[in-house]
C-alpha cells in the first residue's frame, strides 16, 4: 500500500497557487520593511544574522540559494540575506489571519519556499548550528503567539477573523470549548485558540472496550501506509522509505529492534484541524521524549518545487523535530505501538503531557502541537494490523479522519 505519485501541497498552510504565494511574500516584505524603520530587530534574529555572517560557508550557501531562486524567476520579496533577516524579524511577532482561499498559517515557510529547495539551500537547512539558532527564533515567535498581543485576528470580523462565519463553518468551531460572551471568545492567546479543547462528547472513542480497534491519534488526512519497513534505510531517495532507527532516534535498542519489519501509517494535519494527540491503544507508556532536528529541510529528490517540504514528509519523519511516544499495549497481540508526532517548518513545537510509566486508556490525551503540527506516524510491529479503515488512493479533497475514530483493526 502506498500514496499516489501526484504532487500535493497539503494542509492549507500556504497558498496553493504560486501567483498568490508571490503576492503574499511581497506584502509580507513590504510590512517588514516598514516595521524595521521604527523597531530594532529581536535579539534572536540578530544572533541568527550574526551566525550566517561569521560562517563563510553558511553565508555562501544561503546567498547562493537566494540568487538561484531569483535567477529562476521566483518572486521572493527579498534579494539578499540582510533583507531576509528583516522579514524573519517581522514574522517573529506575526499573528496569522484566517483565509480559507489564500492561507498564511506558515508565513516563514512561504518566505523560504524557493531558496530551501535550491541546490545550495539543502545544505543550509541541514546545518546543525543554523537549525539550533532557527529554533530560538521559532521559540520567540511561539512566545509571542502565547501572549495576549497575538489575538489580533481572534475576532468575528470577516474575512480574516478566526471566528467569522466562514471560519466557523470551515473549522467546525461548534465542536470546541469557548465562551462566546467573552472578548476573543475567552482565549488568552493565539496558541490558546490553536490548542483549543473539544467539547465533551465531540470525539467519542470508537469501541473503547475492544482491543482490536486501533483509533486515530491525530485529526489528520491519510498520507501513506508502508509494510515491511527496515530499521535503517536510504531515506534520502525519492521513494522515501521509512528508516525506523532514525525515526525513533534516542530509543533503546531493544525497543527499536521490536519494530523491524514494521507497518507505518502516516497522516498529515491541516491548519484548520484539531491539534491535540490521543492514545491509539490502551497501554503503558514505556518511552516519551522529544528529538531535536531540522525545520525546513526538504529532500533533493523532490527537486525545485514549492511543495517540496510537503512532498518530503516521509523523509521528515527521520530528520525533523519531533516527539516520540512508545506504548506497550495492554493487548499482548498488539505489542508496542510507536507514535511519532513531527513538527515541520513553523509548526515544530511538540508538547508531551503523558509520562513514562503512565497507563493510558485508548483516547487519552498524549500531547499537542503548540502552533501547528503537520504530520504524524503510528508504527506497528509486524503482522499486527489486519486491515486499515482508510484505503488508497489518498486524496486531498476529503475530510480528515477524526481523532478517536477507527483507524485500523488488529488481528487479535
């Protein structure tokens, strides 16, 4: 079983059409230049700029990636590293607006779209020092989004308010807890809204007493299913096989070994989805932790394509910042289930709320993506899954599989 080969820009994080994307980049660049005239750059952005300037190879690669993208005719909104840093600084205090047609939920990804998939860009976005400093920038933005000044668009004002009629229909906001009589519907910040909680009964656990029913851990659309996955793979090739040792980096050897020949299910999240994670099975957590990684690294085999990061989702499971939670199921025939929640681009803050040694019931909360989250995997030991409820080909124009609904049936 496998995904289709059709190129897809997934999840409504950015505009689908390049013309609309280019206009959005120009608008962001103009706002950034205006802001820079009256406000100094944030310290974390200055440190990122200083890192690039003092590292000759990093500066050369990033400058060349920008030049190559411009030479190919792409409208970036900037022409050099300094202009890019001005935009990065502006986006560190940017509150995303609602727009179902031209979404701008991951504006930095949009700004970096083309340089990151130029030949020189691949090296930049894999550079450990660059990613470490980029993490500080994203943490700074996450801090802004966790404060009251991020609530600019938490209003009912059309077309960009997240509570306007169009947004309510798009996101099914009636399913979530809020107080519509309060300013900003009672949400303390953008992240408070983004990590909103469901109303009681909005996502009931399907057959909670039946251990054979494995439920969906994230509100996500199916992306891929692969059987017979190996512990170590050449995951940089275009077919993007799952490299289990890399996906489960930091896990004990005896845990990883149990997944040799595993079955992997992968789903991707939309900007409009529910972003909390739930246990797919009942059992005991034997591992829970975060793995550091990249943020905008795409796969060379996908080529110069604005959808490169989306189309590299198999690869990102092994290299991107992520949370790994391994559950020893109560049902012995299921064994261990590894849950890998992957942050991509701005959507890289993975917060775990469950702990090692804790027993969870099917459907219990495990954690959440704080501002976003774009892809996740469930890894099953060989010969556990009898069948999946979702069938290929997987298409973009269908509703995501709701959390806590049946994902698969185990052969118990």
